[in-house]
C-alpha cells in the first residue's frame, strides 16, 4: 500500500514508522515499546476500516465524519512521530562506542519524552476505537467498486486525437475560412459544448497552416484570466528576446510591445477557451488590424462570446456539432476493440444506449470506452455501468453534457486507491496548465503516494501516468520519441470534478480566483494560483495551520504573497517556481522544515540559500535551475544524504569538496563548480557513482571523461549543453548510455566513429554549430545497431554566409551504408542549405532504413540563397517519390529572412 492516500490519509505511512520505532536501533524504554505495540494493533484495525470506506462511492454523514476524524488522526500522529524520530536520530549503529554513548546521554530526555507522547496518542486512538465500536458500519448499505491491481506493464499510450473521426472535414472547413484571399485581419470563433474537441480542432489547424505566417502563438485563457501572464505568454512565442526583457512590465507595456512587434507582419494566433467577452476585448487590443492577411482563431462554449469575437457584424462563428451516430460508434468501438467493426452482437444494443447518453461528445465517448476496455466484455457488466449515468444528452448552464459528470465519476471510482490519490493531486495545477510529467512524478513520490515495494519509484510513477492517460483522465500533449509522455494536461471538465472531490475530502485547497468564503481548519495541501485578496487571506490561514501543511505550491501570478517559511514541520513539497517576489528572508529558516522531500525555486530574487539547507535530511529533489540570481549553493548541500536529484542553473556554482558523500544522487544538472578537477575526483573516488542522468557543459565534461576508466556504469542520459569544442574522446567508455544530447563546434569522421562505438545508444541528438571538417561523413554497416532516433542539426552560427555562387554544389554529405542503423524508427534533419550539399538527400541512403517510420526535414532559410533552398527542396522531392510508403515531413523556418540576391546579402553584411 502507498504511504499516503486520499481515502486513508497517512495511516499506511504511520504504521511503517511505528514498526521502525520498534526495531532495536531506537533503543526505546520497555514500557514504551509495549505501548507502541498496542498502538500498532489498534491502528491496524482502523486501517482496515479506512480501506473499506475508500472503496465506497457513498455513505452517510456520520460515517463521513468518522472517516475524516480517523484520517486527520493519522496525519497528526505521523507528524508527531516524524518530529520525534528527527530529534532522536537512527544512526547509532554506525558510530563508535564513545560517540554512541555520548549521543544516548544527549538524547536521554528525548527518549523519555516519547513516553508522554505515546501516552497522548494512545488516548486519542482509544477514543476513536471506542467510537468505532459504538457505531458499527453496516457494509450492506454501501456500494463498493472493484479494486484494480497495479498493472506494471508499459501501457499503450493514448494517441493524440488528431485522427479523430469527422475531424479531417472540419479542419478543411476552418482552413478554407482562414486561407481566403482577404488581406484584412480575420477572426474565426469556434463555439460548442465542453468535450466536443474544439481545442483539438483549433490546434490541428494551427499546426497545419501555421508555417505560412511570419509570427504565430497559441494560448489558453480559462475562466480565471491572468492578463499579464497571458500576454507575456504570447510575447514569448512571437519574440523570445523581447520576452526576456518584460518580466517586470505591467499589462499596458506588454500589450504595446506585442502590437509593435506584430505591426507590419502576417500573424496567426489561437486564443483557446474564452469565457467572457471582456477577456476577448482585452486580448484583441494587442493585435494590430493590419492588412497583411493575419488570422486569429478563438474557441468558446458561449455563443454570445463567439459572436463578440467575429471579425465584423456580418461574420458567423463556426458551430461545432457533436459526432453523428456512425462516427460515434467508430470512435467508441475502436477504443475498446482496436477496430471499428468488431463489437460482439450481444453488446450492440447496450452500446447504442451508452452512446445516446454520450451525446456525440468525443471526451465522453473516449472516457466511457476507456473504462469499458478495462472490463470483461459481458452484457450485464456493460448494462450496470450504462444505468449508472444520466438519462440523456442535455446540457447545463456552462454548456456541458449533464451526464458527463456521471461518466467521469464512474471512471474515477473505478481507479485503484493510489491512482485516485494521484489524480486528485492534479487539482493543484491551474486550468489548461501544461504539466511537466517529470515534476509531477517527483511530487507524487515526495508526498508518499507510491510504494517502494512496487519497484523503482520513477518507473512506478510513469506507469501511473500511462494508466491515467489510458483511462482518459489526463491527456498527453507532448510525447517523446521513445514514447515517454513529457507534458500532459487535465481537461477542464475533469479538473472541475477533481477540485470538487478534493474539497469534499479536504485533500487540497486551491486558490484559483473563484469565490472562496473560508478555509478549512486544517490545510493539508495548498495551491496558490491567483493574486489579490484571496492570497492575503491565505497567508493568515497558512500561519494558523502551518504545522499541518504538507504541500505548498505557488504558480506564476501578479505579485503573489508568500509567508516566511518557518516551522512548517509537516511540509513535504515546496514549489515556489512561480513566485518572482521571493526574497532571501522568505527561505532563511527553510532548515526548520525537516520533512521536506521536494524543493523548487525559480524566477525569484533569491541570491543565496541558508547553510541550514543541510538539515533537510529527507530532501530528494532540489531544483534551482531558474534561480538566475543565485551564484552558489551552500557547501552544506553535500550533507543531504537522501538527495536523488540536484539541478542548478548555468551560472550557479556547486561545491566540489565532499560531493562524493551524495551516494543517493542519480540526476545532476550543473555547469560550474569551484574546482572542476576536484569535483571529477570526488564523483569517481568512491567507485559507487549512481548517476543515471547528467546535464553539464564543456569544462566539466572534459574533466569527467578525461579518464577512460571513468565508465559511470549507471549513466543512461547525457546532455552536453552549452556547446563543447569537440566530441570528448572518453565518451566511448559510456557503455550503458542510452540517450545523448550534444552541441559541438567541430565534428569529423573520427568523432562519428566514437559515437558509433557506443553499444547501448538508442537516442542521439547532435547539433554542429560551426564546422564539419570533412565534406563526407559515413555511418558504416556496423554503426548504431540499437539507435532508434537520430536528430542531426548542422547550422553554422559562428560566421555569416560567404558570397560564393549560390548554386555551388559543395557542402556536407552524410551517407548511411547498407546494414547501418537497423533499428532506426525516426530521423530528423535541421539543415542550412548554404552548408550542405545540394544532393544531400540523394546520397543519404534512405532506402536502407528498413524500419524507418518517420523522416522530418527542417530547412533553415535564415540568410540562405533562394536558389540553394529550391535546389535542396528538389532533391527532397525525389526522395519522397522514391519512398511513397514512408512518412516524410518537410518544412521551412525563417523563410521570410532569405537572401533575395547577392546585393541584398552584401548590403546586410555591410550593415547598409
């Protein structure tokens, strides 16, 4: 069982800690041991009771109060035990006799204090046990759902719904509306109920035609608009350099800057999920009404808002209709049976009734089908589930299918206990937020939602994400080439449900700009997503209940208010990434939060961390990548014995001395240290380096890989960034490396041979910034036997293009010999036509890629001669004709910045 759960509180974790206290290493008084044994027996009975309730969908008010009381008891008891264990320590076995004796003398009073603590806890447990006996649970009154065992297989990922039935026709229709010959600014609103796929449609069009525009951006508004954040998001996409300068700007300044950048350019913007007409008017003021053929798509559930978004009074919104019966059946059956015509005859009638209640909404259809795909295909089971949802496809005031909540609730109650907890935790993220899955997994682990007995916790967490995707409770929005989900999102209808369930369970408190009349008496987890009066009230509530808070997350908002972090004894997760007003004083006493497992700080005014950070002996993740003002990390960081992940920015210095003591460290990102040579020695000295992930730059790579004996047997992922001069010769010693990301200034055939000699390499991203010394590189027949993904970028950024004849055939050629890369599934090229041979693709050897599924080619047109661009594209067209069965995607970037002729290039070179 997981340590912490939404239904059981911290009961499982508490029992584990009581068991630890009974072990010999704590040397408790005999009478105290006896009392703890009694406590554990009583709590075992309470745990069983909580597990019964956790499987129940409904129960009376009295039982709910008993459940809540027992759950609170578990949290408070664990907090008490944690503080005691920290005071007492558990490392006597590793000390010498004299030190061990002195420590026992110093902790004598602490050992006597626990007698009083256990006495108080026993009284509370006895009171709850007696109440439990007085009010017997009538289990026959309640309905329970089936417990689902953990599936440790690598589950099949939910495919993006771009291939949704009936979507192609809609994409063509919207594209036709946008790509007419009109040069005036045109706005096309898409209106329809929640769950219809409006966002999917808008983003499919965006990806299809976006390359035809000079500037493009896509943002989501949501119900609680943060105008400054949203405008900055747009600015970051249309001009990254301008975005870096705008961090302290107000709304009017950002609006003016966007308008200035877009004036005179052809732009394409998607504004998703608009709830109010005034929100649209505010955003519209940033978009100049030029005559360059610019286009905007908006999506909304509300007809009046859609009408207000139209370009002019004669414009009409595009009304998105539900799927028809045929399309609904195809989607439904394909999700369950992997085919749209494989439904058994005995299930067809009940399927029809289910689809009637789904009302043609893709979200409802896929969610219900995902639920059924985990069930036995028996008629009575399907009928039972069909009868559990609403009566028909009617809509509520927010434009949602009324039966949709029933469908989502049904899917929620079908989840195993740990997945219910993991899903509810997602309520801490704002609406339409891009959730980084790595971050989410680390937080789940820090909160104790997963059990180490199930396997490596990072793998267990990834399986949980896959399972929630398969059940359509979360949606993948960025999938890596190896099938790993990098980012996910929660549909706003699912988010509404889990926020509601979280409120009922007092699982998490969410401040998202909506009405909040009061705070719970005990805040366990707090998510601060908005600014203003709500935050001011929250600070007072936090101060009053800080001993109970286990998680505090502050998202980017306008000047959030954060309390000084003192004596948050129960705090496990502290994420201040979005708190740009954070100062040194706020984290001065961070060492008092002894239970902290996860700490992330970013975009703040923090210039130094206190040395007391070394007291955080349970800390597993320390993420300081975006602390740009932090020059160095305290030397006490090497005292963090349980630290698994340490990430700092390029300009933040790590201490070298004592780094070898971080034996639990598996993931490391840094660029600078006070002594690179000493650091490399420290890492290699123990011979027990457990690093699995390393992200660093040139100086450290040279030190770490200078010795051929430095094999780093656990290292699986290596990222070398910023750029390195050339491929380090010691890289061939990394026999177990699976993924390599590298930016180099120079590259040659010898470097390529070194990479080919890496036996486990499956994913290679290679960017050459300056020069390839030879005009031909060859991957031999024995090269890259396990390579599945290859990303090659050759973009000379060091010198401006020369003024040679633009049709000169010279340049790089890359050739794959027959038998090379037998496992290659995906390949991507990002090339500058001025630096590669015009027949680059003719000699590549695509015909030898026996299992290649996808070839992507990006042509960088910046300062490139149009003649060379066209010639390179002609060679690509020949490859496409010769490989009709392969998926080949070609696109240009910066095509509006090509050199028009020799004179233009000379004038630009002379800055005239």
